[in-house]
């Protein structure tokens, strides 16, 4: 019996070998099928599949792998589309399962895109596995292989719609044909719409977006996003506007009758604010005012009755009588009787009997004497007080004249610069149509730096060592040093004289038109260039409305030399940023000269910038243009340098420069948190001979220079500023900027569909480099009688900050007046020379330099001066200067040119004086040697 079983097994092995050989020929498929069927009839356990081939998709040209695992199995072969796969295309592996001890065989094949494309059959390309063992065969499931794809065009794009509040919003979307079928998601303003947590939104019904009850927040731009394992496709954007129809408020109470006497009118009113129409919703129907007639009772004025009889004479020698306002009494808002209701008089004719005597009513002599004594006593006390005050002042001045004049003396520091307040009256901004709103786009007020000078016909601001300087604009300080004299300086700007002094220069340029409230006038168009002749006393140059100035310190030019210096800004597109476009221009390119200028001290240049300064987020550099018009980096703001100095404030950069040339401040964003400030402004104008009204929204770098270019462009086309310009923080996170118009009264105005939202790419905004950028909205009136326009302009960065500009303006065609953009129309003085250009008097400046440039036991005092003036980095630059204190004071002058805040300098000097007082020995001789108090 045992030999029979062994013989049968041997027979089966021979048959199996023959079957495997037969697989090499495709024409023998029928024989192989018969063999497999005959083997499956053998009794016993068949092979069991541990892993069967799974459905797969071919992406692009990448082949896929089909895998089978079975036990027990002598061989496993794949069969695709009814044909056996050649043995050479199989990859086999056999191993023992340590948990069960069974021998497991694993086989894999690759299926290419070409194989699938070459197959033409009634069904998809398919494959299955056949496993053999001693006891028979087993077949796996069929696995289909398909080529994945996704068409480009949607079968149905969503369509924009206007829906009333609480109405239903249905956006249809049929995605492009694809294998596997595309999944659909919805985006609203580039953000994913999710139905989780919001029962009002359903995104599961046949790829459609359904909002059961529309809300105002549901307004926006919707996009259908289809995706599968191959690609993603975006549909056309559908704009959904949720509008609110207006509703009447409750009636007010009836007003009083319009007349005080007779037939009049009463009225009551209601407003279309419950709710107010929004996003083009219908205005309320019906009357907003109701009137009814009324009859007002005429007022009756009161009249006095006759006086009563006099009473008996009292013990005080008086008698009284009365009357009442009853003939008739006042009625119906009538006037009360005029006069007294009671009268009292003496009943003895000036004589009165007291204690049985008749006495005259005369003034006692003793009372007159007491009054005279009080009068003369008061006069004597006043004279004594005046004498004492004069003596005290004389003694005080005498004691002050004995003080020393060392700058570190506390009397010359603390007493020398008393605290003061400088306040200016806020003027209504003539830029806006409604000046009562008082917006403010004055470049000098918006930005902290001073942008122009006003000429003065008074004396020199700071003659050598005055005792007191009085500024009539509530600014007063005194200097407690020798040689006292009193000077008065007017701080209020006055009208420039017809003939300017030789040491003043004005902006050169062509004529241009500027619109003012009383009509059309002309001003000189700034070429953004200024020049003046400077000598040993130094001075200051300013480019008006550009946030740029140049300070030439005292002593920088030799005593017997003068230079004609100039400063200008580049109006062309900048080339200072790197070619890789990772750097941006933070302020205007500034050139000062002439070439070959030889100075003893560095000049202080101030440039307005548009960066939110942060060493963690920005790498800010200073570049200079070479002779071959290339740009070289001369320093990084965060590094130490001895060639130049850079001090960054929140809105301005202050540079100390030794060489003339063209300079530019550039920045590179290190992180996405880097912020560039944008200036947002909206202008409007009527189109000529049409019903159209144009709104232009400008987005420029937040510098006076960049905004001035917008002002120039709008002036030339007669634009009107409609709202106070605002600042928008723009992050360097590669997200775009969206500008949209909202709340247009659609019963009065219309706008082209799908133009209410416009978008700028991140690159367009981030790399503007001081060049203006704007978008326009064209509105059309339904009727020529429409004279009012109200709407909102939203400017926002995607997933970032937002600013709202509220527009409310009159657009009547008869209104031809426009308003000026230049709030400083008399800002023509662009240079000052000598003492007028500086805040610190020359005498005090020289004494400060003499004192602090001298070394003491604790080191150079100028380092302590720099520390107290918040100059705490790159001190090595000052070390190489001939007078470090003079350069520090020049930097202080540049930082405080617009504020005139001498109090901060006085406080710093006073603190230094106290420090030296504490560090001095207690010996009287040593005190007199170092300082004199």
C-alpha cells in the first residue's frame, strides 16, 4: 500500500513538471487549464492564499507591482487576461513562517503602461494567481489594472449668484472625467470650506455646495477643487453676494405742533435701518415721514392783579403789600408776569423810633476810620512785598554769576534746558471731500521726520550762549551760563518773504497743476532735487515730501572753503536689489555730492523706510553705486563697521557717511514673519461726459517718497482723496493681496459682474521697490440725479492683516471743485545754513565736545554720552573720528530734526553730571579742580 502512494506522488510530480514546461508556449493554454482542473481533483488540502493581488492604477509611466503569497505551494504563476505570464517575468521568494513552521512562497510581477494600453478587450486589464501543491491548485481573485488620469475641463463650473439673507445658496459642480473618480472640495476666498461643525453647510450632495440659510459672512469667491491620485483641477471662481433688503424701523413719537398758535403740522419719521440694505439689497418701500394737522392753543400771558393794601408798620419800621399773577394767569405756554409779587418799604420816612428816641439814619464816624486804616495797611504791605522780591532776585542773579561754566555743571544742564511742551493745532485735512472728518495725509505729520523748513525773519536762533531762549509756540527753555542776553525766536512758520536770503534755496522743477478749494492753481513740480552752498558753519538739505534730509555738521567744511552740495532721489526703477530678487528696496535711492567732496566730519543722511525693523526677521543692508553703475554692499545694519554708521528707527534710517555717492537701503526677508508697511489710499473721479465714476485704490510702500508719486499722478488726472490713508502690514509669506469693494447701493449704482474683487500676487506687492501700484473699480449711476456714493473698500492679505476704507462722497456733475493733495503748499524752503539748521546752540555744542572728548580715569566720556542718547552699538565707528562727541551730536540732530526735543538731550547731560558728581572724591580741592558748581 505504501509503495502505491509513493508511486502516485511521483506520477503527480512528473505531470506538474510537464505542466510548467507547457506555460512557455501561449498556444498550450487549453492543455494547461485541463491540467490544473485534473490536479484540483486530487484529494487533500489545496494551497491557501495569504495575499491576493489588489486593484491598481498606473500613474503616468510608472509600472505597478502585483503580489501573491500562498502556502503550501510548490509554484505560483500569474495569469493576465486569460494568458499565462512568462516565467521570466516572475520574481519568486520562498521562506519559512517562524510562527507556524509552514513554507510560504511569494511571487511578484510588473505591469507597465504599455501592456495596459496594448490590451483591447471587453473588460479592464486583469490578472490573477494560480498556486500549485502536491494536492492540487487554487486561484486568487481577479485584480484590475487601469491607467489613472484626470481631464482638465470641468463638466460644469459653479455660477455666481446673488442671494437674499436667509435664502438658500446652491452651487453646482461636476468635476472633470478621471480614473479614479475625482474627489471634490470647495474653497471660499482660498480657504477650505468644511461642513463639519456647521449644519448650515452641506458639501456631500453630488459634489454640490448647499448653504441652507445664507448669512452675510457667506459672501465671497467660491472655487470647486477636484483631485485624484494624478492631479488637481480648479474650476472658475463663482462670486456669491448675500444681500440684505432694507426694513423700516419703528415710527418715532409725533413731533410737537409746528406752530404755537393756530393750525399747524405734526410729523413722525422712520428710517430704513431695521435692517439697512446691504450688498445691493432693496431699499424700503413706502414713506419715511408721515404728517398730520394739529391745532395749537394760543398762549395766554399772565397779568398782575391789583396790589393789596399796605400792612401795619412793623417793629422794624417796614410795611408790605402783595399781588398775584391771576388776571388772567398764564396758560398754554404763556409768559409769566414780570416784576415782583411782593413790595416792602420804610414806613417812617427815614425816621424810626427806638428806645423812645428818634434817630437819623447816618453813617458812624468810627466805620469810616476803620476803612481808611485797612486801605493804607494793604498798600504798605504791597510795597514791602515788591522790595523783598527785588532784593531776592538781585541776590539770586549775583550768586548765579559766580557759578562755573563747565558743561557738566548741573545748573548748565538741568537748568539750561527746562522741560517744555510743543503742541500744534490740528488742521482740517483739505485732501478730503468732507474736511470735517479731518483725515491726515500730510507727509510731515504721517512720518516722524521733518520734511521742509519755514523761513524766519527773526534773529539767529542761537547766538553765542544766550541766557534765555523763548519760543512763542509754548516752547521755552533757559541756559544758565555766563553772558546772559534775551532772545526771542518765533517757532510758528511764517509766510516766506518775496526775496529769499542767499543762504536759502528752493526746489527746482517744471510747472504743474494742483487743485485747491477755491479753484485751480499752479505750483512747481518737484524734481526731487535740492542744492545749496555750505561753508564752515554747515547746514541742512531737505527734499520736500520725500522723508529725506542731509545734515552737514559744523566744522565739516574748512573755514575758508565753501561747497555747492546737492541731493536728489532716483525716479527710475531701482536696480539696487540683487538679481535673485531676494532683496527689496526699503526707501528711495539717494545721491548726494558733488564728487570729490572733502569733509572733516561725516554728514548725517536720513531716509524714510517701510520695514517693521526686527533683526530676527530682516537682514537690512546699505549699498552704494560704483562708477560702472553696479551696486556694492558697504555694510549690514546688524554688523559692526568703521566705514559708515547706520541707526534704524521705526520709520527712518539715519546714516553717517564720509563719501558722496548714490546710496540705497535694501532688505532681505529672513522669515515669513518679516513685515513691510503699505500705504493704502482710495481716490475717485468722474469720467468725462459719462455716468461712470472711477474708484482707484493705491497700495504703495509706506514712505513719503512713494506716496508723493501717487499724489502727483492723481493730481494730474483730477482725483479726489476719499478717505484717510491707512497703513497695512504685509507679511513676507508669499500670500497674495486682495482688494474688494463692498456695500454698493445697487438700486443707485451698478458694477460689472465678477469685478468686485481684484487680486495682486505676492511678487507684485513685495517687489514694487517704491513704484506705485493700484487697481480700479468702475461704477455706473442708474440716474443722473444720483449724487451720493457710499461703499467700503477692503484691502487684505490672504490669511493676514486687513484695512477697511469707508467711502462716502458727493459725485454730482456740477461739483467741479476738487481738493489739494499738498497740505504744505508753502513748503518751498529746502535748505538752511548756519545756526538755523541746528537745534543745539553752537556754544553749547562746542563745550559738550570739549568736555566729553577729554579722557578721564574711567575712560572716554563720549561713550557715556552715546549710551545716554541710546546709541549703544558699533561704537568702534566713533573711535576713529576726530571728535566722537561732535559726530554723536550730529546723529542726535538727525534723529530729532522734526521734534525739536532738546529736553531729552538736557536730561541725558544731567544724568551724566550726577554720575560724575557721585564719582568725585570728597576733597574740596579735587572738586574745584575737576568741576565748578
